[in-house]
């Protein structure tokens, strides 16, 4: 799975290969841009009649698989497309992150970007080819769906199929759960998201805990756009520090995090009052990043940013009604001082000021009890659940 340094994409050094399944079915190894366009098209054949699905952006997907993405400096991938009557109806990626720590001496590899029509045989063949690819590189556990990094799109939706996903949220058909279970994949971890009704009053206990936290010397400040690069560096340093003990953590470089979270785009979408830092005795000890939810707008423009799409985006952006609590991190030694409650209090205040009516909090790893309690304190109700699966495989 070694990649040519001359390649633009991580797949274009491969030799094209077809795996014939029957007279009208085959799986192809993606080896060039035309193959990759079929890989990208697959979801449209899965969700064309689904009123909740939000189409992905071509640029986002293609940029992820570009060789210059720092993730590929320590990772390898092979991606496959399944065809039925020459129509792309399924896809999968087998991903090995060489920075991912071993678990009890076992090497973990991911399957990701999985999409498939409701066809057991095609789904099984996609999962099998990913399993065989990982096994051939001495991987002991196949886990997924994880699109390379745990902080990207992870898990199949198990609960909450009746709403448009929030920004950066996962969405998948219910039948995927049956397909992967029949294949032999077992639960690895459940991820929970909470729904927050922003129109309701903030619980009095939250305001009281916030006041007590601030009296104890904690200062909450917004992101400083005038010192954009400085605050961004502070944020990245905290990201690398506070998530070392989280589920699926992979050591990352500054450059990789910049690429992952879109440094250029971030400059334009940040609302400083939704990107908060906590300070104590002059030291920055935590952050909370939230965003407006653009997904309903992306759905309206079919995730296409031509001139008309851009004008529609700007028009509808004036009336965003949903927000997303993206990520929060607090240094370990300060995690019992209700700093998360402070962050959430000021985030809800800003969302109320902006006229939001609802927000999503999460996802949260099922074992992260402190974060679950933090979501419940502000009135959050569990409403979506995602499951990451795994299977022991033999190298």
C-alpha cells in the first residue's frame, strides 16, 4: 500500500484491477480520477429518495484523498467501488494509520466511506475485500466505519433517522446495521448526541455553577480574530494535549490538524463568541468550539457552490436556526471545576442571541460520563446514537 510521492491522489499510483462477482457485478480498485468520480457518485444511488440526506461536497472529498493531505504521510489506503450493471452501487476504503497505537498488542485498521445499496452479497463482498486488504498488512482488528480519523465521520446511525444531520454529522440507512451484523461485525463503541432546545430557559443550576466557577478564578474569553494565528496555535496545542486519552486518539501534527479542520475556511466561519477559551492564572486551560449549522443550507443548494449556489447560501445564512457544539477540551487537572458548564452557558447565550431554536451536543463516547453529565445539565436529551463496529481478523 505504499504510495508514489509523485501522485496527486493517494490512489493514482495503483494498477486498475477488477474483481468479477457475477456476469453483472464487479468490484474495482480505484486507480484514477475517473474511478474516483464513480466512488464519489455512489451515495446519490443510495440516498436519491431520502429527504434527510445532505450531499457531500466534491472538493471536500477529493481534497481528503490528495497526497498532500498530511494524514497520508503516516497512513495508507485502498478504495474500492462495487458496480451492478455498470452502475456504481457500493464503495469502501481500507485504511491503515501507522500512528494508531496498538491495543493489547493488536494492530487496528479501519474500514470507512462505506456506502451500499440494500444488497447483502454486494455489502459482504465490499467488507470482505476491505478485511482481506487489512489482513494482508498484518492488521488484527478491522474497525469502522471510520473515515480515517475518529474525529471525522464515524459510526453507523442507530437512532435518530428522522431529521437532517447537523454539520459534520453522520447519516446512514437503517439497513446498514443488519448488513454489517450479518457479516459478523460486533459493537466496538456507541457514540451519543444530545438535542438541546435553545428556546427554553437555561437551567438556574447552570448559571449558578458558572458564577461559582468564575469566582474561583476561571475566565472565559472569545476567540480573538485580531490574533487569529496566535489563538489558532493555542487551540491546536490544547487539541494535541487534552485528547491523548480519548477513544480512537491518534497522535497528530500541527499541519495535519490544520488540514483536517480547514484553516482557510475556519477564518470565515468562526463566530468568536462560539469559539471560547478558558484561562486560569494567565494560562489557557481549555476551549469550546461551536458552529452555526449550515447543513440545511447545503441541502438546499445540493452542496454545489457555483454562483447561484453561493448567492443562495449567502441569502439563507441570514436565518440559521440551528447550532452545533462541535468539540470541547479541558486540561486534566482542571476537569472537576465546572469549566465545561461555563463554556456551555455562554455558548447557549450566544445561540439565543443569534436566534437559534435548537442545537446538537456531541457526539460523545458512551464511556465519557463527565461529558454526558455536562450535556444533561443544560437540558440535553439523547436523540441520536451511532455505532462503531469491529471484527477480529487473521493476518
